[in-house]
C-alpha cells in the first residue's frame, strides 16, 4: 500500500504540473511532424529502479566483452552519470546515463526543442508492463516524458510494442491505456496540450502487426485491441511490416491485415535493416506506391527512416548486419526521399536506441576501447549531426525551409540540389536583392508522362549552398482559361521590369491539349510569392517553353518553341502583349525545345535541347550565337551531353562573378518523368564559345 500511495502521489503532482502549464502548443495532427521512437529502457545500478544494468548488459553483465550497445552516448550534458567498467584509450573511466532519471529525459526533450524534432512516441513493451519492475520503470519514464513534453512543447504519443505478447494480454494493453488516459488527461487537450491528437482524437500506436516471425498473438488479438482503443475514443496508428501491401516477405499472407489497416487512422511500415544507401531507391519506389494505396483507402501513411544500423555487441561480430551512416547521407537521402514521395509525416527510428545503432541523439566520437568494439560517430561530423538533420527535414516537410544541399549537413554530391520534391526545367535569374532565384516546374509522383506536372515552386540562394524553398507560387487551378482537367504546367520563366515580376508559363486551354497551348502571364511585386494570373499573350503559336529576355536597353523579347520550331519577338512595355509578330529563329541546328537567351561580352546566346536519341541517351544541350537577340544565329555546337533523363531543359546565368548552367536529370528517381534540377559551373573559351559542362552528382 505504501508503494502504491507513493506512485499515486507522483502522478497527482504531475497532473498539477500539467494543468499549470496548460495553454501550451497543441498538437492536433501528426501531419507536418517529424517524430522519433523513444525506447527509454536503459537502467543502471543505483538509479533507484532496482533493475541493475538493463539494456546495456550482455550475458555476463555490463563489462568489457559483455554488453549489448554498439554506440556510446555523449554524456557531457547529463546531470546524473553512472561509472562503468569500460575505459577510454587514455585510461579514464567511461560513464553512461539512466533513462530512469527524470533529468535524463529532460535533457532529451530539451534537445528535441533545440534541434527541431517535433516529438516522440513513448515505447511501452507488453513484455515489460506485464511485470511490476518493468511497469514501474516505464511508468516513471512516461511520467518524466509527459512533464518534459509540455515544458518544451514537444509532441508525445504512447506506442505499444506487442513483441512477445501472449494471447489474452490485449486486455492488459487496453487496461493500461485507460489508466494512462485518466492519469494524464489524454482526452482533455487543454490540460495536456502536448499529447498528440489525430483526426480529432488522442492517438495511440500499436506496433508489431502482421509480421510472419511466428508470434504467439495474431490478427484476432490485434483486432480486439483496435476495437477496444476505438471504443475508448482513441485514434490508432498501426506498425506493420515492410511488405504489408503485397502480403509477402516479412508479412503474413492473411488479407485480413488490410482490413485492420483500413480500420485505423495511420499506418507505419517497419524498414529498419531492410536496405542501405545503395539499395534504398527500390524502397523509395515502394513508399510512393504505399502512399498511393493509403490515399485510395483513406488511411494516413507515416514512412519510417533510420540513420544506420549495427548490433555487433548484441548479436556478436560474426552476426552483425552493419549499415553505414555515411556521415548522415543515408538518413538525409531517406528523409528527402520520403518527402519527395508525398509523405505528410515521418517516423524516425530511433531517438535513443544505441543497442542497434539507430540512435539520432548525441553519441560519442571518442568511445571506450578494449574487448567490446563500439561504433563512433564519424570524423567530420558533430555529435548533434543527426538531430540537425531531422530538424531540417521537419522544416522542409512543413515547407518552412529547404536546405537541399549543405556541406555540413549532407556530405553527398551537390546534385540534384533540390531533393525533397521532384523538379524540372530550371529557369534561373538574379534579381535586385542579390539573390539567385530558380523557377521550376514540378513532376508529381506517380509519373504519368508530363501530364501531371503542376504547382510551380521557387527556390533561392545567396551562396549556391543553402537553398530556400519559397513554396508553391501557381497551380493550374488558378488559371481561369486553362484546361478543366488541370495539369500540363510545363517549363516556365520569369522577368522583372519596373517593380513588377512577370511569371510566364505554358498551359493548354482545352482538353485536347496538344493544339491549345497558350503562354500565360502572372504578376507580383515580389519574386517568390503573390503571383496573380493576368491572362495570356495573344498572337503566339500554340507552342511551349516560354523564355523572356530583357536587354540592356530595356527592350523585352519573348521566345517559345516545340516540334522543331523556335520563334521570337518583341514585347510591349506592359510585358503581356506582343510588339509586332513572332518570327522563326534562323540558323539553329536540330532544334527541339527549351529556348534560353543570355548575353555575354556583347553577344547573344540562344541555348536549347536537340533531338538526339541513340536509344539510351537523349537530349543534348546546344547553343548558337548572334549579334542580335532575334538572330540570325550561328550554331556553335553542344555544351552539355545527355543526362540520365529522357529530356533536358536548361538556363545559363552569372552569379557573383561565376557563370552557372542549370539543368535537370533523373538521378533521384531513376524514372524519366520524375526529374530533379541540378547546377554546375559553366566556362567560356577565349573566343566566346562555351566549354563542355561537366555534370556532377
């Protein structure tokens, strides 16, 4: 009775604390959030739990040659530390934390706040809460987490791991969540604003459903859990195997699994250990297809990402399935790949799991030496590197910011430089604020030729390293004269004159799109927002790829093309009417599309894509030179060989004394119609001809 009274007193005091902090940030949906799993299962002698070395230990305790963790925590910020038998190369002893300490959990939630991780799913293991020792420990950790979540305004959600559950213990789970709900006011969002809601109800996650690894429980028990949670007023997220959709591989073949998924609000497939950075593209395609299934069946989808994997000390060196982190490149590839595929929420495995080497929290570069081998955080990155990555991904997911390439965050090659969405047809300009802006078209998954292209985005930079996604500036829904079916928002361009930005875009006006192309014009007083459609330019042939060039004397010219024809003409001062008629550009060789005009040392350059197709490689980028913006033109050859995409479309611009060639490829997707914009430096020969651009990846 005394022990029970003490626990009730703790919970009562916590409830008072939550009520005192009420009015904080409310989390009404998982959408727009990047959250991680939180194990909270590490114990030490002397931490008050009576569990000794727990989840640190091997078969012979926690000592050199016997342990179960592969990463070593970076411990400089913890208030309480516990000495181990391990030591560093200099002979100094190594220390660890205990999850049982409230101060440990507080540090972890402070990091979430500092680095922008939106919150965590608190693990509750049926095999632990079925016994008094495990229940007390995980209640203590959950209590600390609820307090810290509201203190630091982080989202928190209870997650049950069914691994090891026996038939009948589904009742234990339902009883446990009912007690937690009452204890922490889960159904009163004003009292506990940090608790994660979804679809208007507090969310509970159930993990371990549909795996074919001979579990004692089955879909019958899971159905009871889902029905029970729903009847208690919760929304439900279901953790399922990788091959859940095909009902093969790691998934049992029972089609009732799909029925259970449809009854839930969110599903999350388990990907840990399934791939490395080299084999990931296959799984990104799987995510894209999963999302389409989920949308069709009205279930939300949370793809999982993980930073790497190692369990050599847990399983033995001969049985380690090591997956390298590649200094964050592996995690960043998954994060941006998930967002590109259309993910609206992301689950990160895990915040604190050093057992299997998936932790994203601060881990050490300097690790103990001796009989046990630990995996240090790689040289060249800091201990907080992975926290930074997930924080930046959260900004991208919410369309707050896109750092698509930064040498400190992503050591992989610079191209494509926009990785969180599919983009094509880059039109690059340097405006009066000194920044470089790229106006791009948007390929939308799943690919279906070019007809799904829509929703133009603008990206900008002031250093060619850090890129900001200013978001969507125009869609087919905003074009009053456009085809009713939408789509077909192809390669655009932009121009500036007298305080106004003019955005030019091709779009058909009829269902029979091929012969109804028009060049629309939208205007704004800002370079990356506020564009309103003004109409279209009359008198132009029904062709695509507008390019607008404003000469040094202020005269504006417009070009479009397609089907082997390129035309150009003057624009009136209002920038939305032709001044005369369009005329064919003479002297071009094998013109296909993608007209771009720039000026260098008094000469005019018209670049474009040709019709090259040898069965494997396609459009090359060519150019011609003239003394006049309307020609005649003298063909000068190729300045870029084909990319790995069926098409190419480029622009050339000078920025801070360096010329750049923008183009697109299919490196991220491996599919012709899911393209990504790239940039490389461009150089001229002394005679004014362009050197071949070297494509980098």
